[in-house]
C-alpha cells in the first residue's frame, strides 16, 4: 500500500539544504516560531472556553512557549535564523 503524499505546505517547509548552515538555521527558526504561534492560538482558545483544567493547560503551554523562545534566544535565532 502506498503512503499518501504529505500536504504541499509540509513539503515546502522541508526543503532544507543541510550543507548550508543558514538554510538549517532559517528552517529551525521557522519551525519553532510556527510551534509558538500554534501554542499561542491554543491558549487564546482555552481562555474562551470554561474547561475544568484550562488553567493548568494554559500554564503548561506558557512554559512551553517560554522554553521555545529561550531556545531561539540561546541559539541566536531571533532574527529569522540568518546571521
């Protein structure tokens, strides 16, 4: 059985030239930023919903965002990954 092809946006995001340092840095930056944005959207959704454990989930997501932003800062990827 054949595997289904990944969506086109997924293929474009994986075009990383591993022999080019800046390409890898840019790819990592884009990936982490998209993860942060996704978590921020989840937090906004949780704030609108009165779920019993929403506060715990929001706190967890905020810690994840802080760690991801810390990663970007520690590896000097804040500017888009290019030096």
